[in-house]
């Protein structure tokens, strides 16, 4: 479970002693430095590192870093809002010691996600991990709800060096093909070993549809832990691939055309230890609350895209008939609907039933994406939102308006931002500082690619995420 208490200057009770003991242990294991990681509004993971000997000091006082990264774009240029984007000010990065992990594919290094607080010891309104921690705690306190989540990781592996800009698939072979598994055998085995050594429970690992594409799915955890895990898994994939001379892209669209990389989000709501998505009286065993949870998310999807599909490259991926889920619809095991109701097989439904949100990619900040999606689902429960009829098959084949309520999701980042602007409750759930940062950063990204054709957009973000 994730520690729900905010960091405090001087350290939470016991933190400094714990960090001192951990540092001794790490030094004994040949770890020289600790990577302190967070994800910015644009979806880029930013880091600072400290020598292992400074871990206790970091646990007590944090590590300084400018708040300006909250309005960085993916290309490292900077935009601003009323309160963010200034070169002034400083924040303190506090490692979550519960998540400290020795990096199996980066000898000499450990890793920990951070919360960011102000120098005055207050919550930083731009910290997405803090937002998600608070949102989850509030849902439990107010509504007795807890959540389990997992983020699928799809990536494309190419032959280096990426500096050349082009993409050359690391291995040949068809979708889900044995040839591709054999071709990546050593790298794949090292990846599984590294993830296991880091305590990441892998469910499956397979060659995906597109050239050079792979996927790892992992076990569900509480939402903050799931977001942390998503960041750690990507760090690990990159490091393992590099040891094999390969380069990795999590970009939603490595190429302008064809199937892209998704980051589907699996989510279930629970009350008093019971999974609300199974064993109920509703459709496919959903309880009334699970149906309302899904309905709340479904209704918000066009606006949610500004958070879950935050890059101009996201809209190269979000095309019909590519399993990315670009219609506001749901269905059981429906791979072209934005929401896929997963029931699990008989005997497992109590534990396994969940909701898969498909128009999510790995340019998204996972903390922000989970916060926005969970807030929408909880609003659905509070409002008693009604889930419309399901769909089967591919809505792309239907004449517009054929199934009431089913519409195409925004086709550009600008359209998604317009929906987000109009969605006051969602903006309020993120808080004005983060909501404004989302708008400013997305508008900055759109402006950065204005006039570029699809090929150039794909190239611009190919090796960024
Ligand atoms: N690659 C697809 C996407 O962009 C998903 C394929 C799958 O369903 O696993 O979302
Ligand atoms: Mg997949």
C-alpha cells in the first residue's frame, strides 16, 4: 500500500532512521546513487539523483528542483500559466522510501518516486503524485471506495542509435509471432529477470501487433503504486534494451500510420473488500455502482483525452479499427470501444473483473491520468450515472448516429483541450493550478507542431517518450 501521509520538513516520523538503515543496506549491495523520479505535465519523466550517502538527508529535507518543469513541453521548451513557468522558486523532492527499488538493469543505482512539496512544507498543487494520493484518500473517506489499477505498457523496440532519427525494428517477425520472440530472446529474458528482481509482478509479455512492438502487462495495485510501477517498468525496459544495443520508444505513434503504442488503464472500484465489477445484479455482473462508475468515465472521455492522450502524436494512434478505442462506447471484451468491460473467466471474476480504458497512451502522466479517470468514475457513482447500451463489433462501420450516444472521440489535441476547458468538474478535480498547466502545455504542444504533416509529427516525438 502507498503511504498516504504527505512529506514534512525534517522527515515523517521514522523516515530518517529508515533512510539511514536503507542507505547502509544499499551501499552493501554496491548501490552508489538513488534516482529520484517524477513525471511532468507533458508526460516526460524527470529525475534528479543523490549519492546513496545522501538518502537520509533527502528523506529529511528533500532535494531541490525548480517548479518550472510543470510547464515544460516534451521538447524541453517552456510555456507558462498565471502561477507556473517562472524561472524563480524551488520545490523539495521527497523520495517514497516504501517504493525504493534497486535497479536490476542499472548496476550501482536504486530508484524512488518522489512527492514534491514547497520550501514552506506545503503541498505543491502541481504535484500529480500528491494529487492522486489525496484523491484516493478522499474517495475512501467520503465514499468508502478503494481502487485497484494497472497500466499496460506497449513499446516499440528499434535498432540504435536513435539519434539517426529513423526507426528500424529491432527484430523481424509477425504480430504475436514466435519469430519475434526468438529474435528478442536474450533481451526478453533479461527484462523478465530484472522486473522479477525489482518485485514487479508481470502477468504477460508478448510481441504486439506493429513492427518491433512488445507489451508487458503487470498485476494490479493501489492507484499510486500502479502509477509508480508504470514509471519503473519503463525505466527498466529502456535500461535492459540499452544493454542489448536497442532503443525503445513508448511514443503513441512511432510511425505516422498503423497501430500505435497504447497504455491501457485497467481499473476496478472496491467497497469493504468487495470488487464492485463482479457478482452484482447489473450487466455482466457489474454492481449498480460499477455501472455508474463506468458511465461517469464514459461521459467524460472527450475531455479526459486532454490528460490521457496528451501529445500531438496521440492523435496519430487514435484511429478507428486499430484497437485504440476511439468511440464513446463500452462493451464486454469489445476492443474497438473506448471502455472494455473485462469480466475475467468463471471462477476468477470476483478478483479479476475490471474496466479497461483504452484511449490512454504512455505520453500521459500516469498519476494525472489515474486521478482524472478515477475522479470521473467517482462522480458517476455520486450522481448515479446511467450506463447506456453496450456495443459489439467496430463502430467505425456504423453510420453516424446509428447507436445513440456513440460518438467519435476528439481527433486532435486542440479538440480534446476544448472539451477539457468546458468540463468544469474535471478541472476542479485536478485543481486550478494543474488544470491550467494541462491547458497551457497541450496548447504549447499543438503550437509546436503547427503546420507539420503526420510523418513529421511522429518523427518529432519518436524518441521523446
Ligand atoms: N496497440 C493498441 C493500442 O494502441 C492496443 C492493442 C491491444 O489491445 O492490446 O491501443
Ligand atoms: Mg496490447
